[in-house]
């Protein structure tokens, strides 16, 4: 037992623990490379530590571009007080040749008695009709709706084609009226938009309506909106007036009208009005039996109907030319047919002369069957 205890090693004495008040030594500082690595690993901190650059401001030499306007504000209407006088003075100074026509006629009067929708409906009803017939249809149309105040898109859209046909409106015109009313009800068109729209945009929008073409738009802009600078270049009366005014050999084409009437800007509507007066003055009138007073200026409806009559006369002349050409084109065919008939007649005469021959008799029967 004693040997076993003597062979065990003696336990070493434990070193005394440091006192609680003694502070632990500070850790060694990290190397510089490690610090730089940790800094680059966080881009947000690096970006925040960089100095901010000054914001770039545009220089005064390059101001920001303004947005382009889609619609231009139309000029003062000719129905405004004193605007016709301004237009006449401009035309007299700009075109001395036109000044003589201006001095020979009274000044025009432009009025806007109806709202745009009402005027467009009236224009459709008056299309391709004589003045008295159109006035009668328009009067029955107003009676059907209950007066001028009742000419609204909803009221027109509520009319059936049968109701319109009973007052003399054709099915095609009924479809035109309904298409116009639908565009108003859907918001594509409105009176305020039409009044504030520029000429080019207005023409593009109105020609989307069935039954309204470029000529109808020009008449509407001149006589219903009193737009000052509208040139109905396709109107036959205006073109003939320009031919007479400048003593041209031929009636100018619509593509030539803009150049010929360029000096009238911005009052080409008034210039066109004087072209109609010039045409009327050149047309021979029968002498009245008794003296009459000065002629009253024709109303816008009368002017529109006069222009429509010019268009119808031109179409009738073209139709007459076509009717004259058709018989001429038939002459070659008629000549061929006459030649065949002459041959048959000669053969029959020959066969009759030799009817005694049986063979000729058979030939005659065959020819008779063929004829």
C-alpha cells in the first residue's frame, strides 16, 4: 500500500488567480490591409463616405424646349364687330385687282345663328336638293322634333329611319344624321371642341362623319363659324371667279388655287365671298319690268344652294359628254353588225334567184334558221 502511494507523482500547487480589479490586456490592432478589405466590401458605406457632386444645371444658352401645341387658337370670327372692315382693308391693299370688285359690291355680313351641331344637321338636310325642296324638308324636320331648340344629338339619334323618310329624308341622309349624332353622344365631337379647333384639325374631324366632305366643311366654316381664312379651292364658283378676276385662259385647278390666292391671307374667306359676287354679276339677268331697289345680299343658304347648283351643272355637263361618247363607242360594233346583215341579205337574194335548185333551197333553209 505504501509503495503504491509513493509511486504517484505529487500534485503541483495551483498558481494564484489574478485579482478582479486587474484589467485584461487590449487586443492587438488589425493590420492596415485587413481594414482596407473590410471597407471595400461594403459599397453602401463607401458611397456614403464619398463627397456628393454638385447637380448639373442647364446653362442659360440652352433653355428647355417647350412642348409643341396640337391645336392652334383660331383667329377672330368675321362675325365679330369690325372684323369684316379689317378684312376688306387688307384685301384692298394686298390685291389691287380685287379692290375693283370690292368697290363694286357691298360689304358681306357673316352671322352664326345656330350652334355647330344644328348647322351640321341643316347642311346634311340641304344636300343635293333645290332650295325650296330643302327648305320644306327642313321645316318638317323641325316640326317633327318640336322646334329649333330641340335639335340635339339625343333627339336626332332617337328618330327612326321610317320617321325621317316620312318627312322626305332619304335613308342615306338618315344614316348621315345618325352618324353625326353618335359622334356627339360618344364625345368624339362637341360644339365647344368645334369652336376652339383650328381649321386643319376641324376639317380632319368633320370629314370623319358620313356625308360630310371637304366642300361641306368649307361652307360650314365660312357661313356657320365665320372663320376668316378658309379657301374652298374645289368650289367651281370660286375657281371661275379667280379665272375672271385675273383673266386666265382656263379655270384654275384646285391645286393652283392656294398659290393664286396667297395674297388674300389671312382673309381668304372674304376673298372667296367676292368671287361668288363676281360670278353673279357676270351672269346675264333678265331686265325687270319695273324698277326695283338695291338687291339684298343673298343669305348663306342661298349662297350654298348657288354653289351646289354650279356643282350639279358641272356634273350634268360631264354626263352629257359621256352620253355623247357612248354612241360613238358603239359605232364600230354597229358597223360589224351591219356588215353581217348585208351579207345575209345578199345570200338570201342569191338563193331566191336560184330557188329552183334543191341544193340552194336547203341552203336557204339553213340560213333562215341561223337568222
